[in-house]
């Protein structure tokens, strides 16, 4: 009975969004209320614990998630205001007019780099918004951005998910990182192929799509494997994304028709740099404050810090914000300074920011309810019940289903890192019971979590915000579910067949 009750919030959310096509804000409010009632009466969760769990979840929703979403959309809206988005669009067209190359470059390449550097929604919001401005349909733009924002998530935000997993399980970071890359190896070829096929599904384009997917996949796999094996969790996604961008751009240039080559771009270097100033500044600030510069990061992390402690389950849940290394703050600074460089006035920038807040009001409700729901499910014991039941039911076949637990964690929380905090120890302990390498099974949690990212309601809320499609969450979820299921099935087979 407790298992049935624990599963209800997850199933309810999927049914309301995907089948009843209810908007994200309404479906998340209903699911939150039902979760609260189940926690109170089905899991004997006290009213105090329920209240503080929701507050803790709401705080986690506001920072980092909502602040980052707000600032990511703000950066895009400033580019529209200063009309520099037109130059960025022209530049993408000058690389190649081939829509497949544009989609792959923006979602897998640029999106992968944003995920590697900042994470928390930037890699969905910004590529989806740019694709829409290039003339792609909003639902398509949201779907391909979600599918692309999978593999890179494993090492997103400068390797945070794997670093957290290593800390939770006391396992070697290099071994974990290498196993994650090996388990994702097949998907590094398949995801680019899916993105190319969704953009151009003509049979005559298939050989070109397969070749480009093999090319990009090979570069991603080799570079990420070497980075993971010799450098750790911080750099695989960064190096893999940068090299992918280079390869896609070169391929685009080499395969353009003679007519396209003859049409010279009239864009000056100065204009291009000016148009990209916002994103270049954001990238510079993220790199500067990352673990790549440990001394500076340590200093910044320990100044201007907000700490809140909440009593939950006879212990203390600590909520901390280091404002000087906060990705949302870095996005705001980069956007504000870049906007001034592009000729916007201070008053205009604040007006754009306020309009962005109004644009995202439904997203704020959705994400606060969803993170509140996931926190209540965690603190009341619902998530542990689901995970333990799956582990008990599968026995020696458990490695086949290990990624499903990671996927469940991300679906509920919206974060690969949170999934590893929830289930990392569980995976390692089950590995000991069934005589499987804990490194291999713990890595499977992160790999499954990357698949869950595709259909996480929080990610979908971000995607709908980017295209101003609030209310279409169910449509996007329905489009993305098949890809997420196949993704997790493939990782399950890899984990099971090659477990040691």
C-alpha cells in the first residue's frame, strides 16, 4: 500500500500533463496538494515537517533554478531589444543554411557548452529561444533542446553531478567519471543522429546525417573519455562541447554549396563580437568563478553567503547561497554589462528584466510546486520506498534497472545532482549485495538521470518559457517521453551487459 501511495504523485503529474494536457502550473499545484495529503495521512508525516519541507523545496526552486531561468531568458530578451539577435541569426546562416547543422550546432554544441558551464536550465532556455528566432516551430525547438540536454548533463555545471556522487558514495572520481562516459558512449552517437533526423527526415539525407552523427559522436566520445580518465569530472563536457562546435562549424563550411560560398557575409568582426558580447561575458564569468580557478572560487564562495537552516525529521536541512559564484548572478552581470555595450540604457534593461519576470510568472508557480513536491516525497520517505521496491523486485537483474532509479530521481527533482544525492548511496549499497562494482552501478545512476532530464517537468517548464508556450507542457512532455524511454532502456542494457 505504501508503494502504491508513493507512486501516485509521479503518475498523477504525468497523467495531468501528458494526457489531460493540463498546463504545468495547474497540474503541479494539484500534484503538490495530493502529495501533501499522502505524506500527512499515508506516511504519518507531521504538519511541521511538511511545512518546512515545502519551504526548503521552495527555496531550492528560487535559487538556483528560477533565478537562472529568469536571467537566461533575460539575456535572450536583451538581445532582442538591442536587435543583436539578428546578427547572431545571420552568423548561423553564414556557417550553413542547412537546418540540420544549425540545430545540431545550437543544441548539441552550444547547448552542451552552456550545460557544461552553468547547467540548471540555461542549456534548454537559450538554444530553444535562438532556434525560434531562426524560424523553427516552438514545440520542435523545445523538444530538440530537451533531447540534446541529456548526455552533457552528466558533467554539467563543471562536473557537479559526478563530484557530488563521488562525495556521497566515497568512490574515486576518476573511476566514476570514466564509467559514466563508457555508459553514455552509444548515446553520444545516437542523440546527434536523432536531432539530425528530427530536423531532416528525408531518406536521401540519411547518409549525410549518419556520417555527421558518427563524426560528432566520435569527437565527443574520445575527448570526453580522455578528459574523464586523466582530468576528472570538471572538464569532459566542456572539452567535448567545444570540439563538437569546431567539428560542426568546419563540416558546415566544407559542405556549403558554391552559391553559398560565393555569397560573402557582410558582417564585420566588430559587429559579431558586439552581438556575442553578452554570451561571451557570461562564459568568461562562469569560467573565472569555476573550480578551474580554485583559489579565486574559494574566496568568492566564502563571501556574501546566505545561510538558512530548517528543522526537518529531527535534523537540520541547510540551505546555502554563495551569491558571488551563483550562475544566475553571473548571467545577470554578463547580460547587463553586455546590454550596455550593445547600446541599451540602464532604464531599458530594467524594463526588459521586469517584462521577463511577468513573462515567467506561470513558470515560477510550476517550478516552486514541483521542487516542493519532490522535497516532500524525499523527506517523507516516498522516494526511498519506490527505489527499494524496485531494487527488491529485480534481484540479479537490478543493473538493467539501475538507470531507471536515476531517471526517476531527475524526473521528480529536475536535477542530475539531486538524483545522485537521493540515490547514489542506494546504488552503491545494492552493488555490494549483488556483487557488482559500486563504481559501475553508481555511475549508472548519473547516466539514467541524464535520460530523466529530457522529460523532467522542470526542464519542460523552462522550454515552454523560452518559447513563450506556457500551457503547452503536456504536448512537449508527450513528444519527449518516447525518446527518454528508449534512452534509459539503452543505458540499462549497457549497464547490465558490461557490468563487472
